[in-house]
């Protein structure tokens, strides 16, 4: 399965592993790259020496293309400048569309992958010359908007012309990849599915919670602005989706009980020491589709293989129903559901 976005990014299969903010994912990114997908590294809340160490470790594990991610919560100018000097194949970006940064990346010959949460943001990203648009539905883990993947992807595809669109949010198996392609996307970006992978350096407790979770267990952490880093660019927005914790429940139900002067230092210390999931285990509704922890390469093989099988089965069912006359469309629905 090879789509034009694979050519553009220099990858073999149209699967991107999402960046995970401050969470360490060097081994995961390497495994994804080695399996033919695009690995990513987040940059949030990490010092420049730590980031440089991660980049150099990843380069030691793979010589395939990868992306380094930045967001506006906050944008770290030093880390961004260092990223340009590092020259990854692509820079991915989230929470606002920064024309000036896109121009700097392009001047350095680096591709720009812009994640968007609604059609207005997609129009901004296309105007600013983004090379790939990730249309992220509100099902997604981490920061996101409200529009569902099913609505946003075709909306963005209709606007994007020749610019490739990748679907994100709620995708965790081959049916999700197949559906994304049918909606006009050229690939998928998955976060939650890869969190529950063997290579991800997340706590075993978090991975097990993802495996056990239903979709409704991944909720929007409303009222969290006061305890998260401020946005550093106008037009930024997003509300994190996360599994429930005592902090998330209090934020949602009794925000007046949260004292940021008390919570922020605890949260930042936990994030910096890799325990951020004790407070905000960013996770998407696709947790309801994740039933086991698997090696990243196996996840990619299954997602791509199952997508191909589903698409072939649907095409065969459509052909069969056409051959048998106008009364047979139920066959296509049956085949699609079985994947
Ligand atoms: C733990 C976690 C951290 C995330 N951090 C970032 C980030 O720093 N930058 C970013 O662009 N997206 C981030 N995201 C969002 C992903 O890019 C992606 O849109 C999302 O995971 C897709 O939805 P899914 O989780 O249902 O696969 C994060 C997602 C998760 C689950």
C-alpha cells in the first residue's frame, strides 16, 4: 500500500506515528521508521540538551525519515531553531498555523506537516503552504477540537487539491485506515494505538488502562487551561482528551477546587520525570479498539494488511451486488463490517 504521501515523505506505508509531547518515544519512533512508517518525536517541556540527545539516539537507531513536532503550547524558539539545524525530513505542528515558521522550514528544505482541527484551520494551512495536512478529528487523544474525523477528513480533502491529507483521531486498525482512504485521505496518523506498543516508554499501568478502556473512558479535560502552559501564538486552541484521573474528574466537575499554584509544580515535576500519565494520561477514544500491547512493526503490518483485505472485500461485495442487480447492496455492508 503506497500512496503519493509516501513518496513525498520517503516512507513505504502511509502510517504516521503521532508525536507525544513530553513523553519519550525514541525506540517507538525507530521501530515505526524501520517498519516503513513515519516516526515522530515530541518536544514539549524538554530541555534542548535532552532533545538533542533524543534526536541523536534516533539517528543511531534508524537512517529513515522522521518528523520532529512543535506546538504553540508554548513554542520554544530555541528548540525550533535547533530543529531547523537538525534537518529532519519533516516538522509537524499543532494547535495553530504559523506562516513564518513554515517559511523557515521550507527555506531549510524541510517538509511541513500541519495538523488541523477544523476547516478554517485547514484553509489557513493550505494558504501558508503546508506540504501535508493532518485532519485530526475530535476523537483524538491529546489536544484536539470537536469536529469528528468522519466529517473533517472529507471537508479538508475537498479543500486540499493536490496537497495530501492524512486522517487522525479514532484510527487504530485496518478498518480505520481503509475508511480514511475511502474518505479521500492518503494515510493515517495514529497516537493511542502506538501508546500501547511494546517499544513505547510509557508506564505499564497506562498501557494496560488503554487495553482495558472503552471509548467513553477517554474524556475531554475541560477547564485545564489554568494548569497547562500558555499558548504563545494567537489563534491557538485545543482541549486535551485523556483517560480519567482524580485530577481530570476535579477539573471537569469542580474546577473551583483546583489551585494552580499547588497543581502546576506537581504536574510539571511528574511530566519531566516521565510520570505525567499519573495526572493527564492523554488518550483517544480509539482506546476502545485497542485490545493488546503489540510491537510497533506488528501494529503497522496488521493495520496495512487488514486495510487491504477490507478494501478488497468491499470492492468484491460491490461488484457482486452490481452483478446480481439492484437488490444486493447489503452484501457490501456485511463485508465491510467483518474486517
Ligand atoms: C499522549 C499523546 C500526546 C500527544 N501530544 C501531541 C503533541 O505534542 N503534538 C501533536 O501535534 N499532537 C499530539 N498528540 C495528538 C496526536 O498528534 C494525534 O492527533 C492523535 O493521537 C490521534 O488520535 P488517536 O490518539 O485516536 O490515534 C498527542 C496524542 C497523545 C495520545
